[in-house]
């Protein structure tokens, strides 16, 4: 059989169309493909849940590619090493508490293992709003990132999910949308986003875990977004908190689904 450009086009269009149709209704929709989103997606998929992840950029991995200041090594504390091991990511002991891993191996392995576990990832799609029913988040409003970037006036599409996880990092984009539209109703002491505080790695890593929770009915927050919502500090290029937070949010949702 001869190679045919039209068959190549048809194959791509059909397969993508099937994939999108399969994911119009899911158990969990994750926004943001950084380390916390990937870990959450991996554990949810492993537990047999139907889970989809939307990432604005062409590449998955968020802030993990660049390690610290583009030195592409990450540091992970002892208690989170087991998560690297779960994925088969190699790490090296630096001292009794700090371990290092190659940032590129971490991103690529995590992404590959999450997809093989059953997570579906759509890249180049931005989440611009949520779907709300009776004051509960029940889905996402999505559009092509290039549409967002060029500012074209193009209406979005909507996907339904029983739960949404905001793993958009420092910007807490989904939480911001809900805060703007449901004023004063977030699950924080003031009902509003408290913002991220300055560097304090040890406190930040602990806070990341305690701040990983349901922040509005149907909406969970994990990773850096958890601290940026709840007023926790930043932690710099130590990634154990992100991994543990992804695991925690997945466990909470597995319990509820
Ligand atoms: C689709 C979106 C949208 C949107 C954003 O920043 P991330 O890597 O997030 P985490 O929380 O998993 O990891 C944080 C870590 O990388 C980090 O920044 C640390 C540890 N910083 C410490 C410090 O002190 O600075 O990934 C978030 C992802 C990115 O890929 C975005 O492109 C994506 O979310 N994203 N995707 N729709 N509206 N907003």
C-alpha cells in the first residue's frame, strides 16, 4: 500500500476526534501538567478512574524542566523519594535528607508512566472557566491556547467532570476564576485567595501538603497552587512537596469517587 498524505491527515483527525470525544465526560479533570498534576493523574489512572489533563503549553512538565535557575537537576527530600521510585526515576543521595534527580528524566518518565497508566493528556489547550451547577464545580471550559494567545474572539467548548484539580502552579488560574465569580466563597480563612509568601523551603513543603484540599465544592487544589491559594510560602527547586501533594489529592478523590 502506498503512502498517502490524505490518509495521514484523516488518521490524525479521526484519532484525535475519538480521543476528545472519549474525554468529554470524566471522573476528574486536571488543569496543568506540572509535577503535581502529573502525579495526581498517574495515581488516579492507576486506580482505574477516568482522568484527563489539560495543559496550556506544547510541552508537559511545568516548572520541572529547568531544575533551579536552568541547572536541570531537581532536589527531592527523603520522604518523597518513594514517589520517584514508583515511577522508576533514578535518584542519587546527596546527604541523609536531600536526593537529586535529572530534571529531564523526571519530566519525561513521569509523563510517559502517567499516560501508560491511563491518563489522557491534551496539550495546547487552556482552561478559561469552569462549569458550575448549584454552586459546585462540575467541569471545565476549554479553548485552544493559540486562540487565547492571539486574542481571537472564538467561543470555547466544555467538558464535564465530577471533580476538578487546579494544579496550575503559582498562578492558581482555576481558583482565580472561581474567586472572581463566587466572591468570598473559597475554603480559606477569608474566603479569598491569600497569595503566595516569600521563600521558606521547609515550611513551604509542609504547607503544600496541608493546603492540598477541596477549596470550593468540586474543586481541589494541589502543588504550588495550594500554597499560592492558602498563603503558604514558596520553596524553590525542591520538588518533593509537589509529588506528595499530587499523591494526596489523588488519594482524596479516589476515596470520594
Ligand atoms: C491549562 C495551565 C493553565 C490553564 C497554567 O507550575 P507547575 O510546574 O505546577 P506544580 O504546582 O505542579 O509545580 C510547581 C513547580 O514547578 C514550581 O513552580 C515550584 C516548585 N516553584 C517553587 C518556587 O519557589 O518558585 O505547572 C503548572 C502547569 C504549567 O505547565 C502551565 O502551563 C499550566 O499548569 N497551566 N494549563 N490551562 N489555565 N494555567
